[in-house]
């Protein structure tokens, strides 16, 4: 799960991570009111979408940039009107872009230097890792490619936590001294507490800045959370913006299905992430294009299978469906009953190939055969993939 920048500021305030003050607005009038609240300060207005590269992005209405300096409440309202309910295209959104439903008006600060700071989970070591660089305010991927020596990593022991010597190492890597070094140490300590306390998968500050008046501030932030831990954080769940997500993925999450939409025309319904990826690969191997990753898990119910069918058929690009089930925990007959119920409810306007194997497979095949529906049976993954590719061709 991701959150908006203005929501990240709320978490920063809670954990005493210093950042410029800001207010969110969903109308031009609210943007003007926010600007009046910060009277006398330099201001910036930022489009709020779950994507980076907003400053260099463009709107489909012709307006350039999702981040602008503003000088008055009137200008805040003017820029908000050009951004709100318009589609912003950035390097991370692709050409489809994202609709801007909120903007944030915040204090702008003069910058002495920009740095990069992130905390994320490193799966290779099963530890948190802190990543810093003196090259902030730009794509960290470009820094990693062009000047990898300017990226410093510090792995943190999951029980001992962030140690003072590790903080000193990172402070030295950024070249911070004096009061700036002390401020950074406190900021980093509080940010690590935030990361652990909120079960974050990633916290990225780009840029972290020093200012001419001696402050160290988190100027921009990107958060990601461990979905499996969200049950512990109802306050963070409340920050979820479903309008920023693929509606099919939102619907899938409501039925505890794992779904990711792709660009192909052959939909997959599989139990188990590994089997799902193998199914996508074998469809590709035989000349097809997978339309999704859809894992119904090890113990899906008939209702979940029916919901999965509806999500699949909501994609107009889907021209055929391959169901590939290996029944370990899963009962193949439960899947068969779900498939039949879903096919009858949706009318099944496209070809369907089903491969069942494992627990109660014979009963499952009997149920499908007795349904009277136009369902093609397959004996192996390869057989199923070849049949569905041929059907949609």
C-alpha cells in the first residue's frame, strides 16, 4: 500500500521527522485558503498522485509540471484549477497518467544541498537497509548507474536496531558536520522508529535538504507498507486512496485475491504465486500474451472463484481464460463448482480451458464434464497453454 505526500507529512509530524508545513486541498478555493494560512512564506503547490517525477510531468490539458512555486493565494487557486481533476503524465505513470484529485500547498525552502535517504527491507539479508547519497533530487537509478560509488548502504540488525556508530558512518558519508550532523542523526533515528513502528516496506526521502538557515528537512517522501501487517495499523489503512489503484486490483483485494493486470489477452486463474508465474511463462512460450497475474491462494472458496471470474471479464482485452489448479490444500471440485457458477453467472462469452491436478481431481473433472458448458479440459500445463493460445488465435 502507498500513501500521498501530504499523508506522509502526517506521519513525519507524529514521529518528529522535520519537514516543511503543508495543507492538502481538493478545490481551488481550499488551495487559496491554505496559501493564506502560510501568509508571508514562500510557497509551493504539488499535485498529489502515487507517482514520482511530478515536477517534470505534464498534464493532458497542456499545463506543464505538477510542482510549481506560487506567490499568492490567487496563484494557488489558478494553478490548482489547472491541476485538479486533470490527468498528469510522468515517467512513472506512463502515457495513461493519473488523475489529480488533490493538491498540497506547502512552505517552500531555500536549499543549500540535496541528499538522498531511504530505508527499505533487503530481502537478500532479511534486514532493513539504510541507503544514502550526496546526489539527491534526482533519480537514484541514474546515480546507481552512473556513479554507484556515491551510494552508501548500511544494513541494520533487526533486533539491535540502528546503532550510534552506524549513524555516524552515514553522517560522514553525506559530509554533514556540526549542528547539521546532530540534526541528521536525530532525523534518522526518528525515521527508523517510524519505519519499524509502522511496518513500512520502504520510506524514501528525495530530496533530504540542508537550508541556508541551518535546518535539515525531509522535502519529499514516498512510503510503501507491508500489506500483510496492515491489520495492525487501521490508522494507516484509513489513508488508502483506492482511486489511485487499478479498480480490478481493489476488487481483488476485497476478496483476498492477488491480482495484477497486464497487457495481454489470455487471462490466468491459478492457485499459488509460483504456479501463476509458471503459467504466465508457458502461455508466453507458446505464443500467447498473459493478461494478468491472478492467484486465488491455497484455499479459495466458490465465492472467491466467482469474484475472480468477474474481475477477469472486466478487462475488455481478455479473449480467453486458462485455469491452472494444482490441488494440494485446494479441493479441485470446489474450483470446478466455482468455475461453473461463475460461467453461468457471467454467460462466459470467451473460450475457457481448465487444467486440474491433485486433490479430488477426478470429481472436479466429472463436475466440469457434467455442467454442459463449453469448457475445454487440459491434462498438462503445456496442453492447456497450447489450447488457449489456439482458441484466442
